[in-house]
C-alpha cells in the first residue's frame, strides 16, 4: 500500500514539473511540504479499501444474504449481501457444499475443479482438525477428528475403512495398499475356472461359499473376482456347509454338542457385534475351509467331525456389514447392503 501511495505522489509531482532538491532549493522544499499531507491521505485511503469487503460483479444486489463458492478453494466461500462479497473459510478439514450452503466432510462433497484448500492445522493423530483419517499401519481402524479432538474407531470384522467414502466397506471394494481382502481375512480363495462361463462352477452363481475354520456362524464368500468376503448367519443360526445355507443348529450339530462362543476374537469385533460366552467347553480342532460346491455325500460325516463347536452370538447387527443368510429362502440369500 505504501509503495502504491509513493508512486502516486511521484507521478503527481512529475506532472507539476517540480524538481525536488531538498539541499539546494527552497522552492522544492516547499513543494515537498505541500505534498506530504497528500501522501498520507492517499495511504490512508488505500488502507481503507484493502480492509473492506470488496464488491464483486458475481454478487447480486440482494437485501438477503446468500452464499457462493470460490472458484479455486473448496473450503472457501463468500457471503453476498447487497452486491458485496465477504470472504469466509470452513473449519480446517471441512469443505463447502454448494447444494446445502454449509461446510461438510470432504467425502460427502463434490469439489469438482475446486482443488485447493487452506493450509492444514494438525493436532495429535489429526492431519486436519476435522475429518476421518486411517490409522497408520491399520486397515480397519481410523480416527474421527472433531475440532482437533480424535476418537479411535474400529470397523466390524471383515471390513476396512475407506477414506474416499468415509465408511467401512468390504476389502474387495477398495484399493488401499496392503489392505487386500486376502490380507485382511488371511484367506485365499481357490482358483475359479477360466472358461467361457466361470460362474457355472459356482454354486451360487456369482460366488461360492466355504466354511470358516474356527466359527460355525461365519463363512467365506469367494467372488468371481477371486477375492474373499466374510459372510455370517443371523444370530442363533449356524452355517451348513452341505447346503451352503444358514440352518438351525440341531440340523447340523448333535443335541448334546457343547456350545462355545463365536470364533471371531472379541478384540476385533465392534461392540454391537461382540459375542457372548455360553460355556467354557473345549473347542475341537477345526478342519480347513471346504467348498460347499464340492462336498460329496460321504464327506458329510467327516465335515461334522471336524467342525468347530457350536458358536452362537447374540446382539444387534447394527452396521449391516456382516452378511446374513435366512433359512428356507428361495430368493437371494445375501443382503449385500
């Protein structure tokens, strides 16, 4: 501002044909004294202009305030009133949603060409003061940050956190490094035939089902992509590897078989999905996962002998992330949502 004012004063002096020579000319000294007040006045005027909200042709002459997005910054917007725009920023980590005229988390907003954001103001475990951020070295855990304060959250078993959508999803639905479905579930699906119709070899059309080695309620779904997905029966039912469906426990286990807790460790299960211990009976050695599409009638007895004890869980599947397979259903057995 000061440079601009000095340049303005200099041009005025040049137009007046005044040659300033403070050491040798009393006339020049008088001219300087005359223009000093003008110089300060110009400086003050420029300062007032810079500090005020700048009018912009983009804002309409409206008596009611309204909001308008910035062309470059996704977290910057303007409040327009009577043709004047006042610049505003969202809280760190939030971006401006043009459809709601409010600041939201980035995964819920389409920024388009507005690629820029203000410089982050990180705190402990929060790269920005607001948002959801994956825990380093973990696939299923993330920090939910609000105003710089973080809360550690774990996804239910079998799913991982996807920052792009801000939610827990199946591992086969994301491309996060070192978080593939096989790595997360520690399970590799058998090779699916590469013929003209590979789905013909799958009992359920678009996937096969294999028994879980340590849990009678859970099973693996092997998709056409070759990736596994963790499935599970409704609480109180068990997976029947012969039919490939969820069944009443007495239809697969003997009435006198002891019941043990769910084989999925409680430490990896969200509170709404955690299991309840029914008794402390010993668990038999589990057999490897067996494809339901390849079970021969003579193998049923062998499967029963090696199945884990009945493990039943109670609770509310609040997240809807564990697949549920109702019994005696003629339609699709799985609720993908």
